C-alpha cells in the first residue's frame, strides 16, 4: 500500500512539474505580457463606459504592439499566422490612435477597441495551439473572463 501511495505521489509530482514547465514556457514572451497589461487596463473600463484609460494610454498601446512585433517570437509561436495576427495588432492599434486623435465618437472608439481585443485573443489562441492553454490572468491585472 505504501508503494502505491508513493507511486501516486511521484506521478502527481511529475504532472505538476510538467504543468509548471508549460506555464513557464508560455511566459517566455515578455512583450506579449506587456501588451496584455495595457489591453487589460484599458479594455475592461471601456466595457463599463469609461474610455479615459484608452484615450490616455493609446500611445502606450501602440508602443507595446510595435515592441511585440519587433520582438523575438518564441520558437513555438514563430510562424506566419502569428506574425499576421501581431501585425494586425499594430495596424489596429494605430488606427485606433488615429481615431482618438481625430475626435472619434465614444461609440466608434469602443467598437475599435473591442475589435483590437478580439485580435489580441487571436494571438492568445495561436499561443494555445502548441499547449493546453487556458485563459489565465494574474490576480490584479484587471483582465477577467
């Protein structure tokens, strides 16, 4: 009985280590994490009608999208689909910035930000194709689903 219990503990330990390694592997792309922070802190207030965060931080969002685009993609994510999705993040964030600067309506800003959020989820979805990815967020990042 002790041998079975020991084998179960070892098995659980190996599984936990594998899961931890996969989680660490997912976090190898710091530029994606940085873009995510800005997205989380601007998109969710917009869902409640507060567009001030996106209006004041759109320059930062464009900067983070360009940094992501210029970054070294982790080997598992270095493919044409991912490059296309990241390029779309840059294009859409620049379009949103132009809209905000030209005095677009709150409705148009909200719609554009929502579309940009959808593209961000495409990027995350492409990250999940190489591993069992659940939409995880650190506590306090403001991005909950």
